[in-house]
């Protein structure tokens, strides 16, 4: 029952329709305990982050043989080294020397022909094989062929690099992404990944609290009154109801409505004329893959795609952005934001991208502004549950997926 576009505006779906389509999720309040419980956090570490596919970068970060990136994963208590080999293949390893477990590569990114440990000089090639040991004759029964770097399952999807810390992953990356991965096929990620603007910050809030903030648009009319007062809300849709929601086994998708009656400011209008904005609703459906904007509504602005456990890929026409929420502690999260654009062909297009980048920054700063204050009062016990409405169905689905993995309430 997707929304229907009309010439004079958008007709929203009937009330409570999305939960009616997913009665298995229920409608009762959801518990706050998973956002404050240390026990729950440790179960997430073991049963979620050490068992699922995690996005750690894009292939553009590894342009040629010897290119590498390092991704520290505190939630998994390890550091990952991802490198493009001489054969062009992308591989991942635990960033740990086989001698005394020193961290091998210290730079976040670079290019080299081999990796040499700073502690005692043990050296590994781009395929992770141990090739040189100083004073080798003084070791006992040393078998270099068995002392290479410890491999980590690694694969790519649409140019995104994923790793899985499980020694024997139960599913391939393609199986894990399932229908959502198929839905996004054909979107020009590579074309739009030429220009990248990035932010990162540490928030004193549980990572799911941060994730929930971006799994609904109910807040837009209130939290974003200053930055985008009527981009996603209007007379026909005052509470930013979504065009469509799709729930998969683990992942989920929301199509976000854009106000076609929005009147841009003079500067914003110049940015529109010169290029594309991250917030845009004048699109051409025939330039997008079938799985994008599934309702083909002319009021469509973007698709919000949540890949479990902690990766967002939000796509519009002309650009896309990603979020990674990395748990550091039960009440601390590293939030990474990447905003992607195609290569600017003119000064005007570059201006448009710069304007979009700054506008997007303002929006996400508003999004993050409430979270630390919320975390401070969650543990008070004043409230034990969150009360959700129909447009927050993605949050409810996410809670169910978490419980399916964690099993915190099983047997209670």
C-alpha cells in the first residue's frame, strides 16, 4: 500500500498501515535495557559484530597493488589490515604480527610492497605470507609458511569492502545482503564515488540510539526546522511520512518523500541549477535502477537503506552518503559519515557539491544534538520502554533482528 503521487500533492497512506503489514513485529513498547546494559553490549560483541559482515571501506581507497587501509575495530577487539595484492585481489588480515603480536601497520592508509613489523622486523608480502625473519637461525623449528598473517574473510559488493571476523562465516556476503543487495544493483556507486567528503566524531551514546535517529523521519518537522524546514515536510505531508517501507530478514529500506513545493533560497537555487544536492526531488525515474524509489513517486527524495548491523547507504539521484556506527562502549559510539559525489565538471558543479556538503553537515549536526542528552537519562530508570508509532517501524524491526542474534530475552 504505497503512497500515490497526485498533481496537487502527495496522498499519505492510511494510518498504521506498516505495522498491519508486519503483525509479527507487534505494536507494544520496546525495552530500553539493550541501550544501557553492559551484559547486552558484550553479547552484541560476540554474537553480532564477530559473526556478521561489516563494511570497512570502498575499493577506491585501494586503487593499485600495494594500496592498503587499516580499520581498527574496538568492538571486535582487533585491527584489520585490508590490502590489494599484486594480483589485484583485495584481501584482509588481522593487523597482528605472528612473532609477538605487535600491531603491524600503524598508518590508516598507504601504499607499500611489503609490511615490516616495527618491533623486530618480521616482514610479510601483500598476500600475507611471512617472507623474512631477522636472525632466523636462532629460532626453534621455525616454519615461516605457517606463520603468515591471520586471514579475515573479505568480499566486495558494489565497490564496498566487507569483512567477517568469524573464522568460518555461515553465509557469503551476497547471501548475507540478500534481497536488499539485489535491490540496489545498478545504482552508479562507482561513478558517484569520485569526490568524497567525510566526518567522524565520538558520541557519548549507545550506538543503537544513534542508529535509531536515522531510521525514521518523524523527527524532521521538529529537529530540522532551521536547516531544512520544508524539504521533507509540506501541507500534504506535515510529519514526513515515508513513501514506502521494506523489511527484509536483517536489513530494511525507507523511501523518503521530498516536498515538491519547496521554494529554495537564492543561494540554494544557484546550487540546484549548477548540479545536484543531497536533498533533491526533481528526478527522472528512467535514470534510476528499478529497485530505487520502488513506488516511482515524483515526490521521492532519497532511499534510506540500513544494512545490519551498523551500515547505512542512503541514495538519491546524483549523490549518496553512508553512515557507520562503531560501538566503543555501551554508552560511546564512533560515528563515521561519508558523502559521495561524481567528479565536478565545472566550477558551478563544484559549488553545488560544496553547498550540499555544508547543508548536509548542518542537518546531521542537528540529528546528533539530542543523543548524548538522551543517553544521560536512559539509565535513570524513569522510563523502561520506548513508545513507537507506525512510521517508526524500522526501529521496531531492528530491535527484533538484534534480539534474534543476541537472545538476551530468550527464556526470560
